[in-house]
């Protein structure tokens, strides 16, 4: 039986510049201190904030950009069971649908940096991001998927729950 853990709802926001580089936050705070991740954050659940409103708010707070909901594409929903045996997560992955320019580089949560997508694998990333979320984001970019990651025990297990139709054919359970 799984230990009763709190459930967090969050967004990850993928922003690209005119050269195709992706904006990442080199985090100063828990979770994922000293690791790289897309900007984002937790929903204001007490206010009844929607995932899209959260993405708009987080992009403004962290990147200093005013984005409307119509400028966002929901690429995926990822759930995680027992991440670090601390929290269950439900994450909505949004991409800004056009290139952006960000003037801000430092704030209390960390440092914003532009990275070539080809170099992301060389960065210090959370394990679930490296093994599951980034590969699925690239595969389904511009479309939609849902996935579940089970972090209980010694081996992370994951699977696609609702993959977008693509040329790869039928999808099977992917354990990593």
C-alpha cells in the first residue's frame, strides 16, 4: 500500500527564442535545487486557479512576459506517483506558440538560461525529466499526450496513457 502523500498540481512552461533555443531555469530552491527545468510552478489551489491561468501567471512572474491563454498549447499531462517518496505530482506541460525574447536572467528561484535543445541531455536534469518528460515533449511537441511515472521502489516505471496518433504506430508500455 502506498504511503499517504500530498498531491501537488503544477505547470511546466516551454518557451523558445527566435533561434530555437529553449529557456530553462537553473534552480536555487527545492524541489530540484541545482538542476535545470522549464519555468513553471504550483497552482494556487486555494484560489481555484486553472492550469492555464497558472501557466500565464508563472510565465509573467518568472520570465517577465505577458502571455494570453490563446498563445499557449497544452502539449501534455504527466502524473508522478511518490516522487522522492515525498509527493505525488500532476503536471500540465504548456508551450508558448511563438518565439519570445526574455530580458530577465536572475530572480529568487534561480537563473534563466537559453539552451540549444541538442545540449539539454548534458545538463543536470531531474531524472524523470531526463528519462521521460523531455523525450515525450520532443516526440509529441505540437500535439498532445498523457503519461504516468511511478517512482515507488528502486526502479522508475512509466507508460503513456494517451499518446497522440503518429507514424510510429501502436504504443506499448515503456518501462525505463
